[in-house]
């Protein structure tokens, strides 16, 4: 109860006109143990040395590219920075009439695979009643969009700010919720493939979450090592089985090594069993609150261990060794 109310307060839901009020809302807790039919194949057994199996079947993808310092696609990084800026200008009083509910979308124009300019920016943000649309658009362009997207904006950039005209009713009052539904904004903004499994509400025994984190960790380190400019890796699992069923990569014609060589390096340097992933990335910790907004990837935070580049140097050594052997 306290966690829910504190979170709502932190977000800014402090009045019923915003869609929910942290002080007066109802909180219902209904938590039960995991099904024993699932647990028997998922839990590790220290007595029988049964290795922890995957918490579900599925395929997970990881992606990285050289478009940004975070080795993420530019559109999703700008979209996240816009929503962070929306929260900042609301909380610091620069645009005090904004509400906590909001989202963004950025369309980038590419030339030969290189981002050149922002074609369109979409920003929708809740606001107090009685605020004119023209004022909202002017304030958001000036205080949010220009500071974030400045170098990519030009005279032909299109702005859609609250395109329906009004956004007074927001929060849970206006929408049924987001958990498990925003899998693309949580990952790569549609630039990479997605296996369909959501992250939210899942502990790291669920490979939907942990293996997707490992896949990002793999992709980011290969790009950082200069082995490819764009890199995507897929890992698939069966429930109760520890070892992955498949391992696949795509460097989109930018790779300095063959796919088979890359897969060998992945198997050599990265643990791929659920138990190995959880241990290597130190995932059995209460670190997931931060992932509820602004995406799971491209974050500069020590708790986001899957963003570490600690494999970069060893992969670079492997690359140089393989090039010399040719």
C-alpha cells in the first residue's frame, strides 16, 4: 500500500482532477505464489544440482547501433529525453500547468542509414483545464522540444502538440493501464525486432526480462568493440530448460567478423542460462522501479548492469586476433 501511494505521489498524481489521487485512491494487494507446475522446472535445486530452467518459452532480441552515445537508435533516445524534459519542466515550474500523464514520438529522416534531421515530433501531455492549445504548443516547443532536439530541427520540422486539441482527463481515469503493453517504448522504439514478451511485473527468472537484458548487453558490447555498426542478437528458450534453443545474430552488412565467429564469441564470453544471466548481471535485486519509465535500455545508471561495457576490451582483443589469423 505504501509503495503504491508513494509512487503515485512521486509521479505527481496528487489531485483527483489528474485522474487519481495518491491519498484517497483504493489499493488492493492480491499476491500468490507461483504455480508449482511452473516452479518445478524453473527453480534451481541445490540438493539435486538441478539447473534453473527458463521461466517461460519465447524469443528475446537485443540491439545496438552507433547512432547515439548510448549505442541506441536516435528516435527512441530523443523520445525518452522529451518525456524526461516534460517531467522536469512540470516539476520545476517552468510549465506549471502540465499534468503527469504524457508521451512523445519522434520521426527521424535517414539518408543512407544515417540520421539527418527530425521530420516530425509528437508530444501529448496532460494539462490543467482552460489552457489554450496555442500556449501549450508554444511552451512545449520552446522549453521541451528545442532543448532536446535542437541540432536535428529545421524550418520544415512538423510539430504535433496535443493533436486532439485537449488533454485534461488523464491517468488511470482516462486509460486502462500500460503494464506489459508498451514493449516497443521499453526497448528500441521499433528499430529492432521484438519477441513479444513484456518486462514489467516479472522477476529475472522470466527470460522475457533477463534474457532481453543479456541480449542488449551482448549487442552493446559488440558495437562498442567496433565489431559491427549495427548489431542484433536473438536468443530463444523453452520453459524449464536452462540452455537456449537458438542463438542468432545479424550485423546488417556492417560486421567485421562472420556470424559464426560472432556466435562463438558470444558463447565463449557471455552466460546464456537463466542462472548464469541472473548472476552475471546481478539481477536479483530491487532495481526495477527505475525501469517503469523512460525505457530499459540506453540508461547511464550503475543499476542497469546490462548497459555496462565491461566486455568491450576482451571482444576487441578477440577481433584483432581473428583478423591477424586471416
